[in-house]
C-alpha cells in the first residue's frame, strides 16, 4: 500500500516534459536573447545545424567551411507557449526575405531557417510561412527555408548567454547590425497589417462554437497594437491605419472572433482618419457602453462575442442613419467580396445586390 501511495505521489508531482524547437535567425547571440524573452521559454542554446561535419567549431562555421548554420535550440513549455507561438515570435525577429544572411552577417551560415523534427512541426511551419507570404507585409518573396533537423551541435561555452556575459559588446554589435531598425520598420509600423497564428480564431462559426482565448494567449498571439486596441481599449493613430481610406467591396469582421460587423456598402469617407460606417451589418453583433474616459461622455462600440473594443458611435453621420460608427482598423479584419463565400460569410453577399 505504501508503495502504491509513493508511486501515486511521484506521478502527481512529475514535472511537465519540456519540448524543443530549432530556429536559425542569423547571429545566434541575437536569436537566443530574443527567444529567452518569451514567456514559456526556459532556455535557448546557441549552436549549429544543417552541415555534414560532426561537432564543428565556431571558427569553421563562421568562415563557411562546414555548411552549417548558426541555430538556437529553444526549450519551452507547450502548456505556456505553443509551437505556433514560437513561429510567430521567430518571424517577428528576422528578415525572412534575405537569401544570403541576416542584416550585417553575410553567408549561408547566417541564413534564416526553421528546422523541424516532426511532420506536425513541418506542417505548422509551412502554413505559418504561407500566411506571412500572403499577408503582403514584405515587398520581396519570403525565402526562409524549412528543413528537417539532422543534428544539432551546441556552440562553445563562451557563446552561451553572450548577451548577458558580454552585454556591452552585445548591445553595440546588435545596434550596429541593423536588426532592431529593420524590425521596428517592418513590425511596429501600424500601416502594416499583422498576420495571426492559429491561437486566434479568425473564421466565424457562430456564437455556440466561439470561445475567446484568454488575454494571456491573445497577448502572445496578437501583434502589440492589435492587442492594445482590442483588449486594452487603445486608439490607433488617425490616417495611419489600414482601413481609413479602404475602398474595396467586402465586409469587416472582428479580428479575434471573425464575427461579421460592418459592410463596405455602409462605409463612407468621414475625414476623421478612421474607417467610418453609417451602421453595422447587424446590431446583434455589437454592444454599446457609456465611456467617460475623456472630457465628454461618448458611446463605446464593442463586438458582442469577442468583446473587442472597436471604437465609438456618434450622431454626426450622413443619411440614412445620421450615425458615424468610427472604428479602429486594428480591431478589424477585411474579407473581400470574392472571398466571402469561401470564408463562410456567403449569407451576407445579399448586401451587395
């Protein structure tokens, strides 16, 4: 009996096994430091993969003699951060359009790559890369390789946690490399539309099938501006958002749930610098709340099921409603008319008849 109780106690207290993932993002000092900032990642180990020689030295890899690439081994807790979260984080810290290195570091040994271990990882990586390609974020093709991991060799000890042990040298190198300047330009610009991981529901399947992810998951999955607007009630900049001057036919849905909200048939140019509509598609999908945050009482608009902050409604709009539904682009996703049937919004095509 005591043995059974002891075994049961061991089972209950057994730690969750960590998972491993492998990414190449140029200089492994930078890639290691970036991943170790992510919640759920316990450690990132600098090393090499992709070549034929066993246990290569840093000197040989850095001179391009072995065919290896600088890679980091990411040790993470899948209960806290998913593999898809890692992929999202990876893309947001590299230049996926550079065929011959990353930033100041040139050559095959500094290429960007995802090294998968399983078919599931391969499928997720391919889907993630395709989503980035189709997002239109970059003018150049996305060329980051997705290849099977053969072997991983840790780099010499002095390369591990270099950003901590040689912080001044590391900060100087990173600043001069151009990495952060590139990332700021391409990932912090609100005019670029963020693409989302599968941690966020994008296809509306009705209120019975939708359950909003926790704010902790959304904060990891959504780009910073989108999360601040939808979940922290922020307001994006006027005239520097995606849809304020958008004229294509289609509908605008909630960025988290995909619930249908507004149609291009009710959109008009208000001159305010934010997308404006005379009415929602169906008032059943929005809620109105009193907002006293500023000098005057306003009426806040939220999506009913995702509870995203969308914007405000005012009584200075054109006919036929006299209303101006003034919204944040960051809280919306546009579905073109030609894609509506395919994406499950066919019932709303009658709006365009």
